[in-house]
C-alpha cells in the first residue's frame, strides 16, 4: 500500500507548490482548507462487483501483439482498463454475483501506417464479441446488455467514425444501445452520446508526463499556448470544416499576437512549455476532446475549452467550471479580450482549483494503477449507477435490440 502510494505523494508535493510562484503576483494565502467530501477519493472496493468475460485472444491480446503502437496512443485506455480489471479486487469470478459485466475487446487498435486509428472494422469486431458472449453465457440475453459496460475510446465513441457527419449518420452501434459506454467523447444533445455514458479522459502516458515535470517555481511566462493542427487538409480538402473552423479562426486571428504562442510544430519541450503557460488552449479537433485537456490539468495550465456543449471527463464529480475557461466556438475572435479581462484574482482562483491533486490523479491511467486514478473513477461511476433498475431485466425470450439494423457493412462477419 505504502509503496503504491508513493508515486502519488511525489506527484502531490510537486503539484501542490505549483500555484506558488506560477504567476508574477501574490499567491492565495491564509485560506483555510475547506472540509468537503471528496467523491474522487471514494474507494470502489466493496461497492460493486465486475465480471470480466474471457474472450478468445483474437479480440484483445493478439490485436495488440500485432501492433504495439496501440499501447501508447490516446485510445490505449481500452487495453489498460482490461488489465486493471483483471487484477482489481472488484473483479468477481462468479458471474451470478456480478453487478456489471465487462467485454474486453480492443476495437480501436487498428492503426494506419501513420498511426491513425480508423475504426472501420470496429463495428464488426464489437458485434462479433457480443454475439460470442451472448451465446456462451446467459447474462447478455437477460438484459440485452443493460448491465454490461464497454470502453469505446474512439473520436465519436460507439458511432465508430472520425468525421462527425458520418458518425452522426451511423449513430451508436445498435447492439450497444442498452449498455453503459465508457468513452472519451462527450457532448450534450449528440446522437453519439447516450444517457448514462461515463465520459473519461483520453489516455496520456503518466510516466512520460512525470519525467517532464519542471521546478514548480518556474514562472509562467507564456500567456496562451497551443500546439497542434489548425487545418487538417490531409483529411479534409476544405480544411475549414475541421474543428468546425474554430482552430482555423484561432490561427487567423492570433498568429501575430505576442500574447499567443501558437504553432503546428510539437517541440521536444512541449510538456515543459505547458508548465510555463498560464492558459492552454483546448479547442475541438475532429472530436470535441483531446489529450491537451489532460495535459493542461496535470501541468496546472488553465484549460481554455473551446468545444460547444462538450461533456468533460467525470463531470459529475469534477468542477470544470472552476478550473477552466469556457469559450463558445463562435467567440474565438474575442479570445484575447476574454482572457486578458480575467482578473489576477480570478486567474489565481482557477490555478488554486487546478492544484487539486485528486483532480490530477483522476486524469491519468498509470500502470500499475494508483489510488484515485482514472480507473478508480470509472469504477466509482459504475458504482454510482447501482442498483440497476428492475426494468432492465427482460422477460425470458423477450428481445428489444435489432441485430439486423444498421449499415450493411457493419453486418458482415468479423
Ligand atoms: C460528508 O459525508 C457524510 C456521510 O455521507 C455526511 O454526513 C457529511 O455531512 C458530509 N460532509 C460534508 C461537509 O459534506
Ligand atoms: C478537490 O476536488 C474535489 C472535487 O471537486 C473536492 O471534493 C475536494 O474537496 C478538492 N480538494 C481540495 C483540497 O480542495
Ligand atoms: C441468447 O439469445 C440468442 C438470440 O435470441 C440465442 O441465439 C442465444 O442462444 C441465446 N443465448 C443463450 C446463452 O441462450
Ligand atoms: C430490424 O431492422 C431491419 C433493418 O432496419 C428491419 O428490416 C427489420 O424489420 C427490423 N426487425 C425488427 C424485428 O424490428
């Protein structure tokens, strides 16, 4: 236990001092720590039992063995959640006593030469895995998946397409519509986000992040920082549509503004630079979310979230409003005025809220897992959904899901 805690304590000491000396002006002092119940510190053990289906290795192990890059990309949580659950004390080997069932299928581990995950085969793979569990065990048919959860970390989750218009056209894969989806995609009023989903942070490599921490006394000399694409002409000849035009607008309005440090180049000092910045821009890309959000929080750089209707990770327990700055996509041209008009007190208040260690821990999926990390938050989220409503249990022989609906290509065998 103590050994496992150590890395977090280390993180804690490093992060806690972040707020001091981060800005040129005075830090908040003399405020009493408020006594609150920190839901992020809930221990899931004893609150739920999870049964992990054993699938043929072609659904998981073999997929990642074929392409080890899957272990490091931003969708890797699907692999690590599986590994975490296998050794978690919430795991039960007796399916009759399980509250939740987990199907370990790595649907996003299908990368192009350039490392882009294209989920064109994912629907078939997912359907195949569900068909497998529904014939080998009686539990799927009992609820048609309503007490099952899946991790679908692709851009638009279980809509399985990286372009929003196509994702919307497809909708959530039919066979998953009664299940709880653990996904990085979060946006209100969107067909790819069904009720009861658990929004999680994308995977960012904890070890690398920890290796790049700089002395917390380093001044934050960069006002607003962003590295990434402004146009994605490779995928979209019109470019402007990418990020619904928000990133193009950031570039066009602020490329010559000395307060803004913007570039498409990812420097070797990327992580260090974020620790030297006050604001880190987190605009939408193909999807509303990106790993920048995780990096900004961990590095104490106030995330400036530009993605209309975004639902942020674990938003039911993390006060994103206090930590971040939210800007409507249409307001990008006013970004400089909006950020510059925040008072020093407001900025310090956000930095103080950002220094919260529980929140930083919740953003990461370290290996091995550590208390309060993203894995634990997923379990806590599942535990909060218990007990299941009795109506999820179907009468014997009743079928609700339509297995033959959906795009014909999805219905092909995998
Ligand atoms: C913390 O939780 C306990 C038990 O749920 C409750 O009695 C107490 O009032 C809570 N304290 C605060 C400060 O919310
Ligand atoms: C950290 O954030 C959580 C979630 O909002 C909150 O419950 C907790 O009190 C905070 N901790 C500190 C030290 O402010
Ligand atoms: C579940 O239902 C399907 C179709 O209704 C059926 O083919 C399958 O055998 C059932 N599974 C079990 C374990 O009985
Ligand atoms: C399932 O969906 C297909 C395609 O939309 C449709 O032809 C079929 O009638 C549906 N079956 C049921 C039982 O609703």
